[in-house]
C-alpha cells in the first residue's frame, strides 16, 4: 500500500499544474499521461506515441546513448550516427598522429571501407521502460532503518532483474527516481562496433575552445559522425570486417526549413545528474565552500597546462583532450555559482522552506514526521562541511588533476589483487592495466605533471581541514613542496614507459615488491591512508543520513504541495525536455538574440590562434557566400539557443522540431544558466545547439563529403504546412511531410544544387 500511495502522489503532482516552458526532464513513456497536451499547446504536431512506442518505430529508436556519457542520434537508414565533436574527441585524438592530425585537419571517410574502428566505443539503445516501484518497494515501510530499507530493496531488485524475460543480447537496468521513492526498469541493447566516419577540424568543431565554452553568442560546429555496425542479423556483434551497417527501426529526417524565435523544440537524450530538490543549506554550501575550492584547484592546474600547450604543438596535441575535460567543469562551476546568486536561487529555496514549515506545522497527524526535516538538514550540513571540502579536494587532486597519483591508485589495486587473489588475479588485472598504461604514456609529460603536483599539494595541505592529513605526511613536507615533488618525480619508475613496462614484465611477487618501494606509490599510500582514516568514514556516515533525509524530504514535498508539479532529477536515463527557441536578457540593457551566423565566426577570427583560427577553405566559402542550399536569407546559420532543460549527458542530443525532424544538435548551456542543475530559471537558462544546416554545410561544401548527405532524408515541414491541401491529406509526423505534396515543395533524399 505504501508504494501504491507514492505512485499515486507522483502522478497527482505531475498533473496538478503547468510548469514554465522548458523546465523538466521527463520520462518518454509517461508523456501520454503527463505532458502530451502541454507539448501540443506549445506547438508540437506529434503525439506521445510518435515519441515513444514499443509497438512501432518511434523517435526513441533513433536516440542512442553514446559510450555511456553522451547522447547521439541516427540520421540515416544505414546506421549513421551524429553526436558532438567533444563527445567523439577521444576517438578523434586516438586516431591522430603528427603525420595524420585529425584534430587539426579533420577526418572524412569517403567510403565505408575508410571508416575507422574504435576500441571499447559502444552505442546503447533503450528497448523498453516500465514502472517497477510496487515490486521494488514490496515489504518496505517507514519504520525501517536506512540499512534495513536498502537491504529489502536490494533483494527485490535482484528478484525483479532475474524475473524479467529478455533476449540474450539485451540487458536490464533498474534505476531509482525521486530520491528512491519510485523505480523504473530499462531494457537496453548495446552495439560494440562503432566506427568513426567524419569530424571537422577542431578549428570548427571546437571553435572558441575554452574562451567560448558555456558562453553565448557561440559559433562552434560541435559535431562528429560515426556509424553503428552489426552482425548480419542486425544484432550486436564484436568488431569484425564482416559486420554490416546497422538498420534502425527509425532515424531522424532533417529539416531544411531552419528555426525562428518561438519555434517548439524537443531535446531527447540521456542527461547525467541534476539536484533540483536540495535544501537551501546544501546549495549555500555548494556556492560558498565547495565550488570555490574545486574552481581554485582546476584553475591552478589549467594555468600550468595551458602554459606548456602554448609552447609546443606536440604538447598541445597530447593535452588537448585532457585540458578540455578539466576546463569544462571549472568554468561550469563558476557560472553555476554566479547564476544562483544572480537569480536569488538560495532565496527561492528559503521561500519554499518557509511555506513547507508553515504547512507541516498545522494540526495534521500525517505531516508530523516532516516537522524536523529542515532543522536536521541544517545540523547535518554544518557537520559534513569540513569532510565534504576535504573529500572534494582529495578527489580533484588524486583522481582528476595529478596523473601520477591517479596511476598510483591503479597500482594499489594491482597490489591488492595480488595479495587477495594471488598470481592469477594479478596477471589478469595487469594485462588490463598494461593496455591502459601503453595509451597513457602516449599523452603524458612528467614535467607538466610534476609542476601540477607541486602546486596542488601545496593547495591541499594549506586549505583542507587538518583532519585530512596525518603524521606520516608531515615529515615528507618538511623539505617544501618543490623538494617533495623532486623526491617523488625524480625517483619514481612510473613517469617512464620503459621502466613501467619493465616492472610489469617481472614475476608478480617481484613486481609488487618494486611497486611498494617506489616513492610515488609510498606518497600516494600515505595520502590515501590519511584520507581513508580521517575523512571518508565520517563523510560516508553523514552523507548516508543526508541521503535518507533527502528521500523523506522529496516524499514530503510531493505530499505537502499536492497542487505543484515535480519532475524526476536526471540520472543518466532517457529523458525528453521541451521548450522553444528563445533569446534572453543576461544583464541590464542587454538582449541576446537566439541565432548566430558564420559572419560571427569571421568577426572572431584570429590567424594562428588555437581557439579562434579559421580554416582557409571556410574563409573562402564565406567570402564567396557559397553556402549551397543551407543558407537562410543569404546568411549561414551556425548555432541557436532554446529554453530546454539540459545538463551533462545531453551533449550530442538531437534538437527536434514540432514534426519530429532534426533541426540541431545540443552541445552546451549558456554560462549564466549553468545553475540549472540545481535551480532552473526560465529567465536565463538556455541550451545551445548547432544548427543542422551548418552541419550539412560543413559536411557537403567544406569537406566535400556529400555522399553522407545523400544518405540522409531532408524535408521541408514548414513549407509543407503552408501549402493549401485537401484536409483529408494526412501529415506524416515523423517526416513533417504531407502525403501528396508536390515535389517542388520538398527536398527528396538529398540537397539539390550543392
């Protein structure tokens, strides 16, 4: 009864009132009941069945989870996959050499035999979704401790997974929603042969680089092309030359009509993580304590790496992908904190919490358990703050920014495997680690890493609470941070590929002995031991309490405010967000229009600059206004913005028009609105998309890869609507075409007059 009541509450609050356009990340299989009418009122011409169906091909069958971190979409009947340039960046980089520098020059396969295989790159489809809340929460009640509750849930999860009947090539995934108050099951299908087809040079695909990252106006052609290959039965298969292009149930037609302000937009993808329902204490801690610490660490590392990248082309090539990964969230955290302050996000939380307190204070027995939630939150967040700060700084240094220390964690695992599983276990893990190390040293510079280590260890010991340190570390720091760095980096074996290979060639017992004597390993062990003893246990205990309280708070919010509408936080599952093409006011007296053009690229052009250089051919096409059929009133559109609610993981998501056609490719958010993960505000939260016509222009006119455009299905949905046809003529909502429209009003299969 408890689980049924929760589901009823969720449905009630979903349907109670209308959110502002753009807010929310919705489960596609619930659109019929929850969102269809609102979406159609905003201009959508499709039905919910056209978006998600298990009985026929629908939009969801064209949406692909790209390697578990980004989104991609199918745009042809031959498995052609479109995603962001930054999503395919690692693959582009891995195929690049100084002789064939695909990052600098771009890559285009002129036929399928030239398409490049990629080790460990996967593409995952969602086959079906279903609500399993009742089964997962069977036997669970509010009198249980959090440990008892989780134990019961784990047993139920295992039982439901085992009972679910699936094909041998499919998998089952069950995820919690609304902080563990609801559960959904996903059947997934993963393809393992995904080949690189095309990518523009980074002067297009990464134009503006770190300066323009998270910024509007944007002029980045952030796209790349891949292709899914399958076995002869169209099912997943390991890479083989005998594999054939995948035949999808549905792929996205491409609109040649472009966009206008106010047009309906739908973004379909796999958003990673949001926290819309945090209490004010958590948001304040993020803005005032945790974000500044993480920003400071990454800024120190980035300044050092940037200095070396600007001095040497080989170093720039080695560190381009790593720099981008570090810089991405550095800038995001700055924008997040700024946006929360600018929109009074914490003040809005306080207002909600005041209303909540007033409502639970009334004489309603059902609400009595909720009266102490906010005071408990205040106490817990105050207690966890020093441990959360230590944890964030430790993770930033040991796992993300100092490469040698990150590798010491892998070696520590290797040692543990040997001690627990003997030589057999050691050799199995060593073989995996050897492959990683081989790739690692291709893009590693010990001089850079040593300088980063020196700066960040100084920052760590100066800024984290003293509990994060321990006596064994103190003597090591007496020689100063540079002295410590010299001691570690000048004597370790693990900044050198040959020395590392030599250790791995030893017998397990000898190798483990050598690893344990290494100064980098020794320092890493002492740092980790101090953290594990003084930080991790207390942080975990407090965070467990907070997580359980957050679940109760989520349940309470939905019961206390039945007239309000709540949507589930992102958790890397398939979602739909919908909004409109809209500009915004970032500050007083300034309005940003929603579309940028190639003219803006040329205005930013700086010859020889690694962020703002422009290829000669693109400059020539612009000078000649040679845009083919992709121009809009004589100008070449590049990017546009909308009010769709997006986050990390939505990179590569398709921007879809009212008819179900592809109009753009999501790749970023505006800097002023990056706080949408915590506090969506329709006044400044905008997602940034590449205009699909710019993608086609680059593929066709710039790269001369028109054969790829020939694979696609190009349509004119707006022009079709303007034709006065017999009302009995039906609209194909997938393509946006009218069934009997004259040929002159549509584009058949390929773009004419290229």
